[in-house]
C-alpha cells in the first residue's frame, strides 16, 4: 500500500564524477530494495497510521471480517489475533527471532512435527509468500485444511495460519492475506527475548466486547508449537 512506503536515501550531490557515480549506484540499490508489501516493522514507516493498538501488533479494522483474540486465560496471555471472514479465518501471531537469521526456514520442521503428532497430513509448497506448509488437520466434523506461512522481520517472525475457504482457494485467499499484511505493523520493542518465544499481545479497548469470548476456529488454540530455544 502506498502510505507504507519506506523513504529512499536522500541525494547528497557532489561535484566529483566518482562520487556522483557512487551516489547513483547507491540510490538505484535503495530503490530496488524498497519494500512494496507488509508486514511492516515500525522502523520501516514514518508514522504508524490509524490502526488498532494490540501491543506488539498494530492491526487494521477490515470491513468484511470480525476481529477476535486467542487468549490463554490461565496464563493471562493473548496468543494472537484472528480475522474471521465467515467462510475463512486468518490467525496472526508474532515470535521473537535472532538478529541475523531467517527463523521461518528454521522452524518449519517443528511445525510439521507438531502437525504430524496431532494426526494431520502436510506438504511444503512454494507459493506467492514463499515456502509454506499446507496441512489437513483432524477436526470434529471431518478434516480442516490449514496453511501456515511465515514472514521474517528484524528480530521477529510473523506466523500466519489460514483455515476455511482461503486455505484451498489460493487466489482469493492470497488476496485476503496480502490485504491484512499490507496494513500490519510489528512493534517488537527492545526487551530481550529468547528466539522462538511467543510475543504476547495486549487486548485493545474496543468498547464493551465480551472479553470471555475466544476465537472459535478449527485450530489448536496455540496452533502447532514453535519450541523455545534458550
């Protein structure tokens, strides 16, 4: 989306040909590496727009979906946010990651192991968002298709789980996913956390919603676990 554009480096100018050539090269590289799509880190935008503040995630209010939060009331932890579209649902969680590593490449094996332990079937496939896990999970009434996607950012990993129609209708599902990602800002903070640790969210004040309502998805409450590494 346009209002999430990252600023390129300013042209400093120079009277020396060598400096001008170097500047042009640097500017060209900067333009080529400008992100076109989210999710966004707070450092990548000038100002966070009018989004819902859920702590580590700033999220949009979309017209065709209701927003719910996955909550572990015993631990008093908000595990993630869920967008319910009626025939589809998208769950979003954020995890701590090392400074220099693609955590999604490392933890897909853990997700696959968890899927298998729960009696699910899976495959790793290349899609519009890179390598994803496409699974079929056992459910009360038959089986539920699930897509797991990961997006690496600076010291964080955004994990997305998609259920329902959007998990099998890739064209429309990808459009829903991209629309959300383009409007999500991750506010990781500076508190040290072990890699793979879930970064809990905070419940925003949205009025008199019943805080006892949890997201009703055909997914395990936490989804397949990412093991913590201390």
